[in-house]
């Protein structure tokens, strides 16, 4: 055991692929785990209907954040390592995303007023509007910071920032109970403010990047890649953003809460392939010749951790959900199990995305993410009237269809990897 530990420690210190994927995994894992605790606390302090409304707002915020990024976060990972003017490049990305955050969040709030959404009837609508815009701005900035750290292979700073954000977030609900669903949004925004202030100080220290006058020529040269990632990411975020809205409209706020909690737990599983895929992207952006070797290691690393994690959640899921209340355990256990198995299938889709980005195949990237999003939303929308388990099966089928499509898209690389592995064994 001691010998194995030292071998693992040596691998961690020498392999930037393994080290950064571990930090990204820990970072996202901390965020998801504390997110679990956050919603556990909220389930004890707020009504299920309040949680249903809050999760819908937060889901829409995720969509607006993705819209505001214009695909530039992936462009940072892909092109920052080879940039000759890092300061101007990063400053331009922050500048355009800041403008996008204000425009899209303001447009959404205007849409709420035009459609006379019940949220705008709240007594706190004016401060909520201000806080909501700030939340989108800060979330966009945090994602760009993460992209810079990943590109420079300094993911330990992402981990530190995530720990701070998570601790602040779980404290806030106790002070905002009287605000109902809006109080949950206030609390999450407060944690984002702290993370942004800390993140910028670490960004300047660790990467030596300085804010200078933005130059749009940097964005012009990467426009095709960025736009491909923009539309691909837009489609990619649609299922998690719109699923709560679909369930809210077809089954009600309480059912939305019963679905969202298992969905949030499964997010812990998605941390594993997502972190490995992001680290793979950073590695091959610096050295594309080692793509196939790094790909095999990343997929193996993901499955070694993901499969046991799925088995634990499947067997212990009812116990975990019971912390939120008996109703959550009763209504959500089968949903949790189905979504957990779907995460195994979906893990391969993360790597399918990365391969398209590495090869700069923007059209295919958009198409595959559109197929995934529209498939999941179509299946879940049709099955929603039959209950939450049917929604979960719709999600499962959508992921399965996408995985089969990815195997077809990358069939040549898969054949080459199998052939090389077979030749090596001989």
C-alpha cells in the first residue's frame, strides 16, 4: 500500500494531465458536494415550491451565462498557450463577455415583465433584478478565470476558489429565509462575489496576466472556433437549463424539486468525466501529437472512478435522498438510479466533444451538441406527463442516442486506436 501511494504521488507530481484533472475533479466535486449540502439546508428551511422556483431561475441563469461567454472560454483553453499577446487576448475575452452578461440578463428580465411572469410581482423585484444581473456577470467571469487556469495548467487555483465559494454559499440560506425563493438566489450571488474577488487576485498572481485595452483582432482570428463552441455550448446547456422548466410547466413546482435534487446528486458523477476531458483538452492544446495516448489514459481514469461511484449512489441513493425528507426519497430514488446509469453513457460524450474541439471541427461540434440537446428535450417533454421516472428514462435515451452518434463520428480514430493497441500487445 505504501509503495502504491508513493507511485501515485510521483505520477501526480510528474504528469500535468493527471494533476490538473485531479484538481479539476476535486474542484467540481467540492462544488457539487457543497451544492448537495446547500440544497439539503434549503430543503429544511424553504418550502418545496420555493425550491422549485429558485432552481428554475438558477437554471435559466446557467443558460444566460453560456450565452454571454460566446464560446470564448474554450477558445481560451485552445489558443492561450500559443498566444503572443496574452494580456490583450484575455482582456478582450473578459470585455466581450461582460457586455454579453449585461445584455442577455437584462433582456431576460424584460421578457419576465412583458410576459407578466409571477416572479415580477414579488415585492423584491427591483433588488432581485440588480442581483440577478450581477450573478450572470460574476458567473461569466468565474468561468473565464477557470479557462485561463486550465490553459496554464494551474488548476490548483480553481480548487482553492471553489472551496471558498462553497463555504460561503452554505452559510447564506440561514440569513435569507424570510425572502423565500428569491433569498436562495441572493445567497448564491453573495458566494459568487467572494469567489470573483479572490479569483482575480490569484489570476494576476499565478498567471502574471494584466488587464489592458481589449483588441478585437484577437477575437476575429478565432471567430470560427469560438462561434462553433458558442452554439455547441448553447445546445449543451439546454437540457440542464430547460429540464426544470419543462417539469415545472407540466408537473408543477413540487415535482420540479423532487427531480432537481437527484439531478444535482448525479452532477457529482459527471464531475469525473468532465474534469478528465477538460484536462485532456488543455494537454493536447499544448501538444497535439500525444492525443491518442492521453485520450486512452483519460477515459481509463474516468471509468475506474465513475463505475464504482455509480454503484455506490445506486445502492445508497435512498439513504442520501432521505436527508432532504421522506418525500424526496420516495419520489426521487428511481429517478436517481436511472440518471446515474445515464452518466456512464454520457461520460463518453464529454470525450467526443473534446476530440471535435481539438481537431477544430466546429460544424460537427455544433451538430452533436444540438443532437444531444434536442434529443433529450424531445424525449423528456413527451414522457413528462407520465411522471418523473419517465422523464429520467427520456434523459437516458437521449444520452444513448448521442453516444452512438459519437462512436460513428469518431469511428476512424477508434479503429486506429484499437489497431495500435493490438499491435502493441503483439
